[in-house]
């Protein structure tokens, strides 16, 4: 298994309960595909460095995980479909 850092930004229009549901949903996507989630950091609502789709703010979530590439590929596939996720980035954190 490889170490990954995953960060994604949820649109500010999603309410607090919706944010929690999204975080749980994407954590479940990883775990059902064999990943081990080490740490989830909810960084909260922050200002974006530049405007994306007329949005200036977003809710940042950082996930540290150990996973096989198939798990992150499935995560990537599903998060691309979600209109409430502004951006995401998956980084292989091997040293």
C-alpha cells in the first residue's frame, strides 16, 4: 500500500450537514476499496487563492491515507462527478 494525501474543496453553498455527509461518503469510498484512513483534517471554510466558477470560498478537507492505486482511482472517478466539489488533488506521499 502507498501513502497518499488527498485534498478536496467543497462548495460553500453546501450546508454543515451536507459537508459532513460528503466527508463520510468519500471516506467510505476509500475504505470499501481497501484503503486505511490515517487522519482526516477538516480545515474549515477558507478563502480561495483565486475565483473558481464565481466562488471565492470553499470548505477544505485533507485526508491522509494508505491505499492501493485502485482505491484512489475510484475516489477520483466519483469525486469528478460531484458538482459540489470545486477542486481535488491526490498526491502520492512516498519518501
